[in-house]
């Protein structure tokens, strides 16, 4: 391997991903699974969001990472473990406060690795907190040209200079060769036969999926955050019931991320399991399998804004991104504008699924593999660090001193933090942070930085989801 400035990076690099929640386990394992010739390991740290053993198995499915390459640890043991492993690269894969907390651990290591951070799926709109919490990493991985532009503009607005590098979204790799220079048209809804699937003409050179058992399932990719209103989530359930009743020969699969008692990345206040009727069609079923397994029998995917849409597109499976509740940043579905995938509940029932418009693909997660240069950029950074040419981007001491640091640690770790200082800090800090959050939400940024403005791909306001890590 060759690095920057003529410095050679010899031998297989030791790379450790550190994660907690299921979506970050899946993303980090998949990302590292696409890099050849490295010694990789996944460190799962115990927090209130940590994937269960079953969630971990589902998250690892298809990533290439094996169970023996995973270690589960409490936070107190992380520093000693990393000092013993002496990784060249650490990939921080968790929500923002988790990344900052682990950044402070890395700052105390005897041998500093290159620090990489990223988000586990589509990141439009680019959120202020997502960038601010990760600003002390050496590199931020993004997954589309659109995200590159969004985070660059966000950084300019808030004064954060954050190096970024483009990676193919790990779940989109199978279809990276789909792009072609020729344009393809999309069949208009009005010209399609009633009940037919709306298909984009495929670009030349695209091969269909390998032959397998006929795929007939409609898979609904549930999300914790969107839509937020209970009545809207109940409308989705009613739509799935109608779809199951419309064709008893096909399964309608509600794909959930967590079983009762398990946690996931985001807090779900009205779980679909609670909204499903007790008496429902026999072909309306619930699945906790991996998304890859669910898609293996899917004829179509339904979601509001899940990254599963990209995973389905990569496999050539048609999609409906629900726009029945609008298209807005707060629904996290503005990324689908211009894709040809947006559709309503009646189209789900009729089975009118779509392939994306080719014009949308290249800018949104389906760029050529040759443009994904994140790993070569990491190698350059390793070479610079070994040559003592890469200054450490350390996490500064919290402005509130030791009490603030204890509050932050306890907020991330929950019951895993048993310190007296953490308990005291939470008692004092929770009311104060709630008041501060209300004050920040009362400020309205200008020039398109609001959640209400769908014309930009970034936000300056705090996110509206009230999605605390504390559970």
C-alpha cells in the first residue's frame, strides 16, 4: 500500500469499528466487509441502545464479518482493550454523543489511531448535530455526492471544517454497475395497466437478479422516527391490512428492527406491533429477520424513508416511498424527490411499485465504484499519522468541567454508568438541558436552515424528534 507524501503503508492495517446500536453494527460491519486485506474487528460497547445477541446476528448477516470478530465490552474496559490492540484505524459508529464519548477515550490512548466516523444510512438532510458531534474525527464518511455537498454547505454555515470522503453505501454495492450513459424513461402511471408494477426501463448492461424462488412478498420497512403521529402510523397499518386482503396469495411482511424488550438506534413511541389488529389476515406477518433475508422474497418494498429503499434498489426490487403524509425534511423523505419512487397508500394496495429514475441514481447512492475513494483516503491518513504529519483532532474539555463530562458519560451509558458523579450530574443536568433544548428550538435560523424548508439539504435547527438516548 502507498500513502500520502511518498510514505509507505506496509502490511495489513488493523481496523476496529466501535458501535452499539443495531443499525451502526450493520453499517460498520458492512463498510469494513468491503475492504480487502485488513485485520478487522468490531467492538460492541454496552449502552442502553446496544444490539441484543439476536439483533447482532441479524445485523452481521451478509456483511462478511463473523461472530468471532466481535467483542462485547463495558465502557470502562474500552481504553485498556484498545491500548492492547493498537489499531491503525478506529471507525466510530454510533449516535453523536456516543462518538464524542469514545473520542475522549481515543484521546487518552498511548498510540493514536486514525479516527473515522459516519452515519449508517441516508443522511439527507445533513443535520447540525450529526456534524458537530463528529467534528473531531479525522474523516467523515458520506455515501453520495448529494451528501458531500450537503455536509460541505452545513460545515460552512456553522464553521466546521470536516474532511469528508465518499463511500458506496454498503447495502448498495450489488447495483453499482447499473449506471450507464444512456438515459431511460419512466413509464407514466397513466399508461400502466391497472394493478401492474411501474418499472423504469433498465439501463443497458443491467443483469436481472439470479434465478431463485419466485418473489411475491410486499415488505414494509418500519422506522422508529417517522411518521411520528400515532394516527399516521395507524394509517400505514390499515394500508398493509388492505394490501394483504387484496391478494391473499402474497405475504405482506412488517419488517421490524427490534423485538419487545430490545432497543434500537432511535426511540419508537408507537410500535407497529402494538398497532396491528389482533384479528388480521393470515398473510400479514411480522419479521425480525435481517433486511437482506426479508428482501430475498420481496416483490416490492414499502417505506417512508428507510435506507432499506436503497438496499432494495441495489437488488433490483421496486419500491414505494410513501408520500401520503407529505414530503418534508421532518419525514426524512426529501431525498426521494425526483427519484420516481414516491407514491401513496392506494398504490401500495394495488401493487404499483417503481424502479428509480436513472437521472436520480448517480447523485443519490449509486455513483460508480471508482468514485468511492474513502479507503484510499484512510490509507493516506494512516501514512500521515505514522510520519507525524497528521495533527490530532482532540475533543476539547467540556465547558461545564467535570460535572458536564459526568453528565455526558451517564447520558450515553445509562445504567452502565454506576458512578456517583454520573448520578449527581443527571439529577442536575436533565432539567437544565431540557430548558436549553427549548431555548434552541425557539430560535429560527435563516437562509434555508430550518426543518420546514424542503428546498435545502441541511438543517441548522435541533432535530424535532425528542429522541433521547436515555431509555
